[in-house]
C-alpha cells in the first residue's frame, strides 16, 4: 500500500548540557628531574579548553568548566534522548551560560506501527506451546495416543478431510468440531467397546494450518496459511502490519460474511489488554481500514508520538494517550497548532498551571477540545539552575553547591575538599550583578578566608563562582640541580627545609668514584636589579653523616657539583685489548706509564704463527681525530664536486667529453658516499718485533686506555688492485718486486695513472712512485724494483688527467685516497 500521508515532523531539540563535576587527580609529589622543567608538573585535570560561554566569561574563566554533554545511551538512536533521559541527565544550566533555547521537535513518529517492524518476531504465532481444552479439532491436526494396561502402544493419528481419525481395532471416529478437552473421554468410550483394563493419554502433535485473508491498509495484503492457534495480531504480523495509512483502532474481523469483532490495538499497546485479540478460524477475513483522526503530542510528555483518535475529544484524553506530562513540562504555556477549515494553520497557547488558574490540571485539560491533525507542544521549563554557588578550580570536589542563608566562603571550603598545595594567597569570586547579570571579579585571600577573617570571608550570593588556584599555577616551582659523580644527576624540586643530604638521596647517592672530601655548591645571590653567584665548599662525607656544618640548608637555584677522585680512570680508560697471535690474548688492565712491550710480556709474548709485519695498532684518541678529519673533508669535497657538476655543460667541448666528465664525477660522488659511511680505524704504524728487541725501541709507546694491538698470521699473499688487467691476490714469493706482481696481474690498463701507483704495506705504512727518482731503474733501483712483503697491497689509480678539465679536482681524489686509508679502505680510481 502507499506510504503515510501524515507529515514526519523532523528537527532537533537543543539539549541542555549535562553538568557533571570535573574529575580531579591529586597533586603528584614526584621529584623526577624531567618533571622539573619549565612547566609545573601538576597541571589541573579540569581545565576545559572548549567552553561555550558568553564572551565576557571566556575572558574571566579560561580554564575551569564542568558542563559537558554526555554521550547518548547505547539503547537510544544515535544522538537521541528521550524527554525523561534529557530531564534526568541535565542538572541545569548555570546562569552565566544562559542562552536562547529555541524549542524544536525531534522526529515525531506515529504510535504503534513499530510493533510490526520486519525484524520483530515478537508477535509471530507460536506452535510449540500446549493447546488449551477449548481448542477445536479439525482436518490436518495430529493426535498422539498412548495406551497401556491390557494393550500398550503409541499411535500418531491425523484427522482426515472427513474429520475422522482411525483408532486401532476400532476404526474411524469423527472428531471434527470436538474440543481437545472432550477428546480423551470420546476416545476412551470408543476403545472401551473393544478393550478392557487399559488407560490412555492424549496429546496434540503437529497442528493444522488454517487459511485466512488480510486486506486493506497492510504492507502485504493476501491470503496466509497460519497456525490454527493464531490470533489477529499474529495474522497482522505475518502481513507486515498495517501501513502508516492504516488504522490501529478499528480493525475488523469477518467470519462467514459477518462482522464478528472490531479490535482496537491501543487496548493492547497501551494497557496490555489482549482480550479482544481473538483466535482466528479458517476463512476469516481481516480488514484494516484507513487511519482515522490523529493528534501529535510533542515535547515533555512520557511518550511523545502521533496518536490516532477514536473516542478522545479533549486535551485530557490526548495527554492520557501520551501517558501524561513529565515534571519538566512547562504548564504555563502549552501550544496547539491546528489546521483551520482546510485553509490555514494557526497556533493557540493555553495555560494549564493550577497555581495561576485555581483548577486541577485534569479539569483544565478536559475543557480544551482537540481536532484532527492538531499538534500539541509541551515546552520545557527554564533549565537555569537556581539557589546555588559554584566551586571551581583546584579542589577535590568542584561543582555546584546549595546556597544556604548567610553562607560564606569558609563554609564552601572545608579542608577535606582542598587539594595539596593550594594557593593560599589569592582566590577569586566571579559574581553576576543584576539586572543584566554582568560578571565582576572579587579578590580574597584563601588562607585568611579559612581563618574566618571578615575582610576575606565575604557572604556568598546566588550564582557566585569561587575559584581556587594551585600554588604552582601562581608560583614558579623552586628547584635545585646536582651534577657530576652522582647516580641520577639533574634538576629536583626544592622542598621546605631541604638539605644537602636530602638532595643526595633523591639523586641516588654519590658514585664510588665521587670525591667526598670536597664538593661545591654554586649559590645565586639575587636582588631586584642584579644577580651574582658564589661557591660554597662542603665535605660530602660529613653532609651524609648529617653534620650541620656541611649538611646545609639549600636555596632556590643551588647547584651541587660532585667531583671525581683525582687520577681516577674510567673503565674504558684502563684497559688494552690484545688480539690474534698472542700466547694469552685478551683484555688487560694497564697502569699509568706502562709501555706496549710490558703488556706483550704479560700476554706471554707471540705465538710461532705471529706475523709481526702485519701487526695493527689502533688508538681511540687517534681514531677520533681521524674521524673528525674525514667528516670535514667529505663535506668540503661534496660541495666542490657538486659545483663541478653544475659546470659540466659549459666546460665540455663535446657530448663525448661531457659524458666522460659526468661519469668521472659520478664515480667520485659514489666514493664520497662510501667514505662518508666509513669509520676511521685510528691506526698507528709501528714496526713490531720480539719483546726483547722491541723493548726500548721508538715504537715501544706508552699504552693508553682503549688501545688495541692485533697480530695476525702470515697471509702469504699480495693483493693488486685498481687499473690492472686482472685485479686479484697472488701467493707471496720471496724477494719479488712491484714490477713482478704488476706483470702477474696482466699489467696496467690504458686509463691507469702509472706515476701515481702506491703500495700499502702490511703494517699500514705507504710508499709510492712519487718517492723515487725517474732515473732509479737505470741503476737497478726505483719504485718498480722495490721488494714486496707478505700482506702488502699494490694500488693502481685511474688517470684523470686525460681530460684536461678534471685536472682541477685531482687534489680531491688524492686526499680522498689518503683519508680512505685511515679508515682501512682503498678507494679504487683515486689519487
């Protein structure tokens, strides 16, 4: 059928905010250093940033607000409150937040139709319940007969189309039209003609289906086969229920061409009266006529909805359908919107307040008639809270308090409601002054008010807001600092009467390395115009014992420095690591002035496999210096290379030269990235020898914490890298020269720079062709004839001078190769 012709009244009604006391967390008395920074550690939890107030109070009260709108109950539609929920959840609007509140109706629906919503199964016929004694048997019913005594057995008997069942040993018995309560007597009599000494029990099995018809204003009219136990409501549910154009109050049931019942579903929906919900018979027709007159009841009633009228004629009757006005309904002005003579819509305001009229509410409402399509609005009362004062800010239980006659500030501030370290010097009273209720601020001293000082304990007035502050909102939290040889150095809060020993305990006490005999407190002498500082020397040992001479009182901004024991070496400054071919390799503690030969002897000397020429000695201080140099160079070289990249197009004479130059610079950039990720080794070149010969030599250096000496086995190999035909490693042969190994690698390539070949010795030292005269080979010497030892590496760089423009960056590549060696890296193509 068609949709309802009644308008759906949709809008949103403003909800009064739910005023709930803000939750508070007690002041945290932590003393962790991170809590002693610029902001105090006890920020108030009830500082609301999104207040909706008038502009004046936004300036006066930027922090504290308790009004919040709660989330809708889970059982309600999203964002929707019932009138009762709204009334109960709203504790009242404070005077300073009073604002125009236009009454708007929420979605107002027709009453009763939601009982038949498709997902509801509550009114479906039940088939698994016992039948009553008045149930009339008919064709299709099944009967379960149980016999015992002289004969035993259970029989399932179905009533056939003739209305008969077939009893064992008896034959057909007509049961159509017999009630279930009469059936046992009937069957016992028939069986008694044949049997003796028996007993029986009769129950109903599967019930028959009956066909009925549902027509008129229903969602799915038609014929339905339903359970024989079904009633009118069951049948309407099967048909999807009446449409919103269908009546719920005048539903007709026709049987055999006659009207047998007219049902008003409001009796059931409103009062639970199901007496007119008769059981249906086969062939019954249910007719749902069009809806009759309606009236809408909106606002502050218990059950706002659009109701169908039947015998209701007055406003009293209509309000009864809505279950009455709730206490928050405003009786001084009810409004009735009415369609007048198919011409216009008018509104009428009525007064139902017994106090102004002298009559009861029922008598007043009974004298007001209602008509079809009337809309009755019951407005809410003024939600402004009266007779209160508000306690706000840094208190345990902020909120609204009842204003008692003669009530003063001290009565509003019991000590059990004050949080630790509240600010005693100042509080505020924000007072609204009639007739326009503009706000003004009054100052009072909280401490004196609690002491009942009349000048600071004023009498409170309606709508006053009393604000209490935290001490650390109004003052900077005092702190002291401790540094040096202490477990937990940092900033700590300064407590009243706090002494040196208290600060040491907060900081976890001095370390074992602390020099207790002499510590220093730096104290600030501050005036309004200048600041000076001076040291105070104390004995920490005596301070820890509580000696007042050294365990002095601390002041704001004091800084205690705990020194380290003179000449104390940290753990990483007291050990050297010996690795590789030592008799007893490991980590050895060293003493001041000890030399390398001494540590080697303590390690049992070298094993027979030790290759002393390949020894690697590294030092932490040298590593740090080399790393710094590497970083500085890489940064400078990247700028230079990027600058050259930008000049490529203008300096190249051809596309081929441009491509070659670009490829060369890209290679340098890649090597710079490798160098950037490399770490300096901190290697110091030494010529190691057996302990008896090494002792007293120039290389027998004084060891330092963090030193490492690694002695490998002889690798018996020589590496040739760079611009050679076959860069690889070769077996070391005694007395062979640079020239021999270069020939073993197939000789240099066309783009090699033969004048820049260099050799990295196994001990880390380097020699190159530049160190030798070009006439050397004529006399059997020179670079090419230099002997190579096991572990040496020969490096043949790329020649960049074939491209004239790239000669300007040769210095970069040369330095890169030198720095790379400090990181234990060989950058091929450099130098």
